[in-house]
C-alpha cells in the first residue's frame, strides 16, 4: 500500500509555520516564523531563471582585494535560489533601482542598495510570506518581477551561519552607535562584490546569536541585498 500523501505546505516545499519564543527588552513572547529549507522549492519553480547561474563562485575569479576567507563565502551557482523583486504598478526594473549602499548608525541593515527575496512560488517570495504572517502594512499595489542573472561575473556572498557573519565582520567590520560590531557595507561594496545573500539557516543563526557575536536582527527573512547589478542582469514579470 502506498503511504498517504503529505499535505503541501502553502509556504513552499519543506516550509512551515512555527511559534518561537522571542525575547526583547527582557520580555518573552511568541512569534510566528516560517521555518524549513526552501532551496529546493525556489530552484524548481522557475527553471529558466536558473539557467544563467553558471558564473557564480567556483566558475569566476573573485573580485581583486577580497580576502580569501571572505572569498570562500562566494555563492556556488547550485546554491543560489531564484529571486523576486516587487515594484509599484507601472514601474519597470532598471539599473537606477540600486542606490549607493551606506552604513547606518544604528541597526544591522544598510541603507540603499536593492533588496530581493527568495522565490517560493510563481509570484510569491520569502518577503510576501513574511509580510502576510506578520500582518505588515504594504502601501499601494505592487507587481513581482523575476531576476535573471548573467552567465558569469556574478559575485554574491552567502551568510549561512553565525561564523560566516563573523568572517565578514572580521574583515569588513565597523562599530555602530549602539557599540555593536556590524558589516561595513560601504567598504565591502567597494571591492566589487555584488551583494550578500542571507540564507534561511543564516537568518535563524544570526537573528539572536549566542554570546556577544554580531547579529543581523532586522533582516527578518531569507533575502539578498545588492550593492550593484551584474552586467547583463534582466527582469521579467512573474506569472
């Protein structure tokens, strides 16, 4: 007899809602998080958008001046998932979407850049999942677009563990006004790196890390911040 079929998660294959204890300002409360790996779901949703990912780490030389420990975080093609971006209705993606990245005096996220979210369905992403589950207000109508990367010359750093984040801070670190070690995004962007991908596992590991290590509290979901678009990057409407 065949085993019963498992119900498919509405959040993507292998993804599920889970209540977790979150402590802020000495108070602990339950919050909903979407957990579980989504790399398989993201890479199988849109095979055409994956066809141009042969030029990531392992296939192209890292940017000059990138220390070896940081270069080791460059993303192999088979690990980098398809990305979506939401734009206001009527807007069309172009290179001007990426503004100069800048360090913030407070918090772990940079100002500027361009943010994309990992694709979890035809027109959904980790951003749309998070927004729905957190009941985050979204102003105005927006349309999703699929990012298509060129065949080579793409340099995306992957944060998959707390140790990965520590490596970036060790080589490209700066103290913020809250006296916390943070990524020096401006210095990192100056090397020619195109962006940073925070994986599902990396988000969990760096949101509330153990000890006094750096954190990425506020990134909230699997996503990528882009410092610049690789030459040849294109976008198509998600359908």
